[in-house]
């Protein structure tokens, strides 16, 4: 039995929280490739962040707009991760973090040899979360699957509780490691990848404008000493700028209807979720590593924290047949910002609606997220002093998720008329 299959089979025999179908494990069921795969990602060494925590970030673009979250205990290590809508079994994980503080995400790469039609990135990341405690373990997994039949073509970003942060540009056979701690490769302690690999064909690939914009944003955050999970979500994941067109919708409000094309922005119409893993500091309990999950287009949503230690995810983000409440609220707001459903017009952002001072959409959403970041920080300080039981962690994350959805729903209510008006 092959390495991958034997590990999965062992997980089934041990029992699972996430049921994994045997037919899928045997390779008899294969998910089709996504049409839209244009993610923007980064990994950051703890030396470059304001709080010393390594970071992993992914803005995910996909045809499935109902991204959701799962908790799984079907391998050596338990983990939480982002999945496609309805994938309650967690068959494909598109970004996640496990109980040892190891986190992983991917961006499809379109310029690696042999990677023209790969389908297995989600399953490979599931395997990594099940079995890897460190970045070294992930590299060993790549070595063990160097058969030319690894069904991936991706830039995998990984961090761990030892402070390592790296990108592995990985094809069906062969990979190249880039460490965020290598001053020759990452002089400022971070690495950005979109949909091409530095080790691949330099004439191919996509996402050049998004890569350049992400680099500029991270440079600003590091230069001002503000790079953290919160600022990454607030200022990078939500960015709808296009420097080539001189379009900066969040900064430039004009009178009258103004439209912005976001097809080449970090936060695109097709962006369906954002994920930021804030790793544990070296020597800290790996269970304190936090997964920040934002369902829906980041501009329209609010991130909530998840912890593997909770041994569950809130129902507001949980995978199921219907859109998760957090994602549904973001979708309702997106319909305000992107009101035209006709063909390519659906990809044009209504800047007038976005910046309407009477509604205060962006201010309101950022306030909800900032409150989550502050509450999580205070709670983490308490947990570092007195380790909590799983039910206490679950209760806290559930409370924040519930308050977040309620806050987003309140923003969707029409503003009250001024006093004296009917």
C-alpha cells in the first residue's frame, strides 16, 4: 500500500471526527479542477511581525463561492481548515492549521513543468495537516511523494511552531524550497506568491499585478512596524486596487457613479475567502496558534478566529449544504457592492456604494473585525496563563462568530431616518 493511502487507511481505523469516504481514498472519486484558481498568498517569518508570530495568508479565488470551515481528527494530528461548500467530511482542505501549529495553504502555479491539469492540491494539503508537525516534516513528505505522480502544481506556503516559514514551489515531480528566513531570498522576512513560480517558466503564469501589489502592501506594513494578522486582513486581504490603472477605490471617493474593475486586484470579485494563520511563538503551546477565517469576498466580510483546541468550529462557519451564516452575510453585502449581474459587468465594483458615508460599510466591517482581534488577543493572554479546556475555547470562538454575524446583519439594515423625518 502506498504511503498516502496507508496513512488515510490508518486514520479510518482509528476513528474520525471528519468521515473520509473509502471510495475517495482509493482514488475512485476525483474532484474536477476549479475553473477559477487565482489566489494571492504570503508567508512571513516571526522576525518580521509586530508580535513575533509567523504568519501565513491566502486570498482564495474559486468558482465555489460557499467556502466553509471544518474541524477534523482523522489523522495523526487534528486540524481546522477551509473547504468548498458542503464538504463536511473535509475531503479537500484549501488552507488550514493543525494541533502542532503547522499551517499550510496553496496558490495554483501555471508555469511549472507537468502541472497543466492537476487536481490534487486540496487532498495533498489534507495529508500534510494530518501528518506534519513541522516544515521539516512537510519537506520529508515531498521527498516521499517524488514519484512523478503527485497530482499538484502549486506554491505551497507553510509555517510551524518552531518559527519556520517557507514556500515550496511544487510540481508533479520536483520542488524548490524558499525560506522566509533566508536573507538572500527574503531580505525583509516574507515571501509572496500568486499564480506563477519563481523556479518555473518566467514567460508563463498569472498574477503579476497582484504579486506586485501584495509586495508593496507588506513592505508598508513591515516598514511601519505594523505587520500582524489583524493588519494583514484589514489592509492586504481587502485591497481592491489596480496600480496599472491607477485605481484605488478605498482611497479615492468621487461624486456620482464610479466603477472599478477588480479582476486584477488582490481582493477580486472571484475571491471567496481569506485565511490567515497566526502561528505560535517558539516555546509557546502550539494549540495557541490561531486560524483567522473570513468567508465570502474579504471586502464584504469579517474574519473570526478558530482554534484546533476547540475541537469544533462554530455553526456560523461550519460546512453544510447551505451557505454558512458568515458567508451568507458577506454575500448579501457583496450584492450591494457588485449590483450588476450581467456577464462581465458583475466584476465591476460600485465605488459610490462602497464609500457611501450614510452606510459606512467599510468602517463598520473593520470595526467588527478589530473587536474580534482585540478580544482574541485578551483571551489568548489568559489562556497562556491558565490552559483552557476544549469546551471553553469552543464557547469563546462560538460567541465571537455569533456576534460577528449579528453585527454584519445589523449593517444590512437600512439606516434610520434623521430625527423629525418620516
